[in-house]
C-alpha cells in the first residue's frame, strides 16, 4: 500500500482530507484515553488503594496489549476492508472508556486498559498506511502532521483538563466525558472514510522480511530506547511536580497545559521539516529530551524554569511521533502496513517498558533515579541513530 502518485480530483481531495481530519480526532481521543491517567495518577491510586508506581504500571498495561494488537492486526484483518476495521476499533474504544469510568476494582481497570491497548495497537498499525492511501504522495507528510495534530490537542488539553476536572467531578467523571466524544467520532469516520479494500494479505513472513532489513532493524531499536526514555519520565511527571517543584492542583494544571500547547509547535515543525530533514529531527528528539530531564533534576524547585523545560519536552514529544512515521513512509514505502505494525509494536512496547522501568525505580529508590534512568535510555537511542546513515534504505 504505497501513497497515491496520481492527482486526485477536487471532490476526491475534499473527501480525502475530511477522512484525514476524522482520523485526527480519533488520535486525539486515543491519546487522551491512554495518557490522561498520568494527570490523574494520584487520585486513581488513592481511589483504588494502590501505590503510584503500581498504578502507573497498571495504566501502561495498555501498551502490552497494543504490542500484541499491532503485530496481529494486519495479519488477522486479512483482506477485510480497512474502513470497517477502523470503525470496529473506534467502537471498542468506546466500550473501554465506559469500563474505565465505571471500574469498581483494580481488575476492571486493568481490563479496560487492556481493551484500550488493543484499540491503540490496531489503529496505529494501520494509520500511516491508510494516510498514504488517502492523499497524493507529496501530501503524505502534511496529512501525517494533521493526523498528529490530534495528538497535540490531546497533549495540550487532556492532561490539564483532566487534572482540573478531576478535582471537581472526580477521575471517573473525566472519563465519562470522553464517551460521547468517541461516539461522535465513530459517526464521522463512518461518513468520511472511503472504502479501503486490502490490496494484499499480510503474513508473519511479511513482518519478518521487513525486519530483516538492517536499516529498519536498527531503526526499531532506536525507537524502543527513544520512546521508553520519554515515558519513563513522563509517566511519573506528576509525582515529580508535586514532590519536588511543590505545585498545587492549579499550578499542576498550568504546567501540563504548557507542556501540551508546546506540542502544536512540534506538530508545525514536524510537518515542515520531516520531508527533507527527518534524520535531524530523529537526532534532536532524544538529545533534547535527555537534556530537559537533566534540567528538571537540576532546577526542579524553580517553577518558571520547569515550565520552560516542559515546553521544550512537549514540542519534542510531538516531533518524536511525526519524525518516526515520516521515516517509515520514506524508507518503507513498499511495505507500509508490515513496517507500521512493527514500528507501532516497538513504540507500545517501549511505553510499557519505560513506564515499568520508571515505576520500579520510583518504588525502590526515588524520583531522581527514575529521571536518570530516562536520560540513560534517551542516550542509547541517540547512539543508535548516530549520523542517521544506517537508518536509510539504499537506492
């Protein structure tokens, strides 16, 4: 499934961009559902009688199931129309959020997060390949940036709104609010997405053939360390801000808002630079994220400095996703579904491992150890990326 090389008619272009925007809203709700618990970590832990480290790892259990779904989705979906696969995924997300909001126990919480993980892995494994089918080849980077605008919106508003509303209506009420939004998105997708019949059946051999490419295997390893480093820190940002920076709920909300709004700058930069400077973006992400984390350790008691550092981190967080997906579209254009499945599996595994690693360090040592572990993972990613030459296909 490669990007379209022919020019679409004006009517087709209008319909295609409507479908892209519907996927952007789906991204926003997925990201909000996956990471909003970060801003609600403390009240969720208190409400379910667990430690913050345990809750952080439980929240991230969605990553485990996202890994499985991303590896299995393109093979199990077979020749099913990708439109109906995406609609099924959105329906399952609706069910997951209802379970999360009504969870009477830690076990039900885990179940809801597992179901959400299936949605995350399934959607992201198909997303880039679908975008490449919706628009002309020269517009893929722009379409990816629009889709990831949903991530920027969720990053900007989900955490601060979740933190603020959580103090008013409780963390359960926050998740109930997402339910009708996802229902609207389901209707929009049904109306906007064109039929997307599968061009060919994917097999596990297809995945292995792609993974055998040396430049892709190295990229996968860099992806794992890059995302695990980011989320080893981000998952436990609230305990750091409350315990080290000493913020109250209002200031906490403002901090998350600064971090999230900076994601719009990252989306803009990623959309403009990914086509020609993807390697530079890949290098900048782990470098700046690691430096920001060290800066938080050194200046964590100064709220203004912390806000500036979080703004930089927020921009890089959005660039991170766009850059790696642009790398995929440029270097795996002959096998986007297989490559997409593997990259998404790597990302979700990294989120899971990063959160588990950070939570373990937090429970056994302290928040400083968690952040230093994050820096170490980012450094390993930067080493693997190197000059970038070994991440690019030849010819």
